[in-house]
C-alpha cells in the first residue's frame, strides 16, 4: 500500500509528525481515516500510534474527557453539551458533538442551529476561569449546513477578560470545514446579582 | 372588593378593554393574577371573560396551540422549543416556555442561556413563510438572569424579507420584564444548497 516505498524511513518520520498534528486538530480521526489520508495500511497507522504513544480513538476520548471535566469551575461537567476533550482553564477548550436525527429538522435532515449553538455556548462557559457566570452577549454565524450524523469539533478560546466580562471565541468544524463561529461575552455571577439590586 | 364602586359601569368597560389587552400581551396571566391587578374578585374576572368570550387560561393555550402548529411551514410543529400560542405566518408569533431545573445550572439555579436561545431561534424559524430554512446569523443579548421555574413569553416579528433572507427579531419577557432580545437572519434552504454547489 505504501506509495513512496523507496524512502520509507524519511516518510515514516514525516508521516508521524503529520499524524500527531492531524490528531490534535481533529481528535475524531479514526485509524481508517488516517490510513486513507497517508495512503498506508491501517496496521501502519496502529504501529505509528504505538511508537508515538497515542492511544486509539475511543481510549483517547475516554481518557481526555474524564480529566477535563474535573477542571471545569463555572458549571457541572455534565452540563456541557458535547464531550469535553481538552481544557486549559481560562485559556481554551475543545469539545465534540456527535449530531443525530433528534437534533435535525425532520424535513431536511439538517441539524437545527440551536443545537450547534448549545455546544458552543456551553463550551465557552466551561473554559472560563470563574466560579459561576451567565451569557451576556453572543454574536453568531452559521457558515455551512450541518447534516444529521455529522461530528462537530468546537474550539473555544478566551480572548480577553475585562473585569467581570470574559470574551470567548468559538469555532466549530465539521471534517476540517468551518461551519460556525460565535463570539460570546460571559458575565460572572456576583456582578449580575449586584446589577439586579 | 371593588375600589371605585361608585361608577361600576364605566370601570367595567375600561377594565374589560384593559383585560383583553393584558391577556393578549401576556397569555400566561391567570384569573388570580388579573383579579389582583384590577383589585376585583376572581369571580368578576370570570364574568368579564365570559362576556368577552375569552376562555380560561388552560383552554386558551390548548386551543391556540393546536391551531398555530398547523400553520407552520418551515418545520414540524413539535420541533418548536416551547409552546406556540400565536402565529401570523410571515409576520409574527408568540411562544411560551416553562423553564425547569433541568434547564438550569445546578450551581446557581439560573437557566442556561442556550435554552432561552433555543426558544427564540425555533420561534423565529416557525414564523417565516418559507418551506425550509436554516439560521445564517444571530445577534443575541441576555438582559436579565432567568431562574429555574420562570415562564418565558417570546414574541417574534419578521421585520424584512430580502430575496432568500428573512430578518426576524425576537423579544423574550419574564413577568413583563424583558430578559432577552435576538436578531436572526434565516436563509431559505434551496439557496443554501445552490451556494454549496
């Protein structure tokens, strides 16, 4: 199956670097996906993962999820829509959402916007380093339709914290194509209560 | 119980006009609420409703809901988050959402933003006079925290249709206080498919 069989060593090193990069960008990639991508056998990908110490997809997700949920401060981990696979509190986070028929319009099989929004907003909430918060403002763009069954990878980044306001940007990709971007301003709770009085 | 008992006829007419107005603005008002508002007995409110031909709260909602769901074109009625109690297709609509604990952060009992968003977005989708559509853009402001148990009344208005784009504004109130406003641009489906090609 190898295409450039003449220089296997160099290819292997390059492939492993790229493989690591790809998996960090899209944690949903299966060994099959990667084998097709690099035009090598699935067995080769498995050996690459072994050498690099990257566990298989399911294991990667299970492990990452349990570690990340513990870090969340602003909400209960189970309140996040999607699975939290990476979290640097106060900086960034990644979640994945496997869409299904129940999230889609029966008529068109397209996922309803508010399910995608929910993934984004709850990830934005999870990444901020605050005790409790509420969304104040959001600015949303749906860039491509998402079909029932698509797997969405959301990446959130805290871009600024000013007093009680946390500015968070969220991008969502579907097979490396951007389908959504959201800008959120989250407001920590103590201040909200004060403003209400 | 009547306060201005000296001019009951004039008061009654005024009260009935106001009562009709109030119920159209907030369909969640019970006879008890109205009795307190007008400082009359519940029995008086019931008689007013009888004379005006306004059914009681539960009946109002049941009747309105079944009629309105039939008018929706862009989606299945059951896909609307909340209960659709008024619909002028292509013009405006009203839905109500009874929030509960499952919609709220355990930590604070405050309703998560994305549930409020879902009510707004699905109502915006329901009111447009189109066969199928997706959300393109939304611009959201959460104005007041909403607590678990609060009843939200959402009003959507189609403000402009330009080609395949439907501009819809949604306001949500909680006990006559505005808690959310959203501006949506919905894009009809045929065009989305064309753009994708």
